[in-house]
């Protein structure tokens, strides 16, 4: 029960008590922060209007829901939440986090609204700066029963804002980079897919990127490099097989090779994955 009373000082109230809960807190009615660890959690948290809460995970992971919207958070991420937002949290394994709250904060301003309710990965240096200030203050305050100063609040508020904004800008830059990489990859694939020797390795080499970067760029578009190449090869083979002239003058082996497949077997499997009827070639009778 004592930990729950301390939680109220931090601006939270709990619907259910977390398991194996340890809590260090420093705060007043305007600003506070805490260092927390629990062996598991399944709880609904509520606060009040006019407050901005910040959660930073340093170990483990938790499934959160902000106003019913899923917001899974993992180590190295922060989550900004308005005090009047409904927040639920579930973690079936131990996790450690830091929390801050700011009353009447500039973080409630319009330019920061898009940062609310969505976990964001932040640079390690930013997380270290935030937790170091909290650790130093908690260490000093435990012995002297101190309350945080206005200077600590200003420093922490700007650290949080900088980390969240940097994470948001970084996410947009990454998205633009992925989009450009995806479009460039499609251009290279369109130019070289007819070569049966063209592989993912050669595509990465042509783009000067790693496999993981290439796959992330395609994943953001709901595809994979292999599917992108295979889709064009299937389309090419289908087009060639639909030609009456080719159906009477070419073998499946020739069509497969010209479409970029290494064999008829590979072509048939690609057709099957695409849900297309297995290709057949009817030979014109001799004479």
C-alpha cells in the first residue's frame, strides 16, 4: 500500500497493484519523477487533466493501450501520454522504467501533440541523459528528503522534448530513405529481372545496401525483394505464354529462361504461389 501512496504523489493511481513492485520517487504537485521495477504488471492507470506523463523503458517490454489504441513499448523507447488519457499496461515478465510528470507543460502545445500516445525509439545518449539526471536527483534526495527544484524540472522537460522531437524527425527521415530505396530497387529489378542469374545478393550490391535495409524498405510496402522479382518474372512469363506465336514456336524451358527463371520447375512454383494455372505449351503438329 505504501508504494501505491507514493504512486499518487507521482500523479498516477492504480486499478490493480502490480506484482513485485519497487519504486523510488521524488516530486511535488507540479513536477515529479520515479524509478520503477516490477516483476509483472496488469493494470489500468489514471491521472488528471493538465499533466503530461513520460515513460522510458530501460529493460523488458510492455503492451500498453492509450485510449484503446495499442502501443507496445520496449527498452530504449519513450512514451508521452496526456494525463486525461486512459492508459492500460500489461507485462508478463520483469521490466524496468523511469517516469516523469509535468503539470502545465509546454509539451501540451500544438507542436507536440503528434508525439503523444506512440512509443518512440530515442538515441542512447538521450536516454542516458534523462536517466542520469533522475538517478542523481533520486540519490541525493533520498538522504535529504529533497523535492525537485524548478531548475531540475526545466532541464528534464527540455531533455524529454528534444529526445521526442529527434525521434520523430529521425522516423520521418528513415521513412523517406526507405521509400527512396524501395523505388530505386524497383527500377533495378525492372531492368534486370529477366536475367536468371539476378539474385537478391546482386540487387543489394547494385544498390550498395545491406540485406536488412533492403528487406525493411520492402516490408514497409508490404512486400519482399524476392516477391518483387518473382512478380515481374511471372508477369513476363504469362505474357510470353499468351502469345499464340510463341506458344507454337517455343518450349517452356525457353519461356522460363527468357522470363528470368532458372528452370521450368521454378517457374511452375512461382505460378502456383501467384495462384495462376500451371503453364502449358501446345506444339503445332508437324507438317
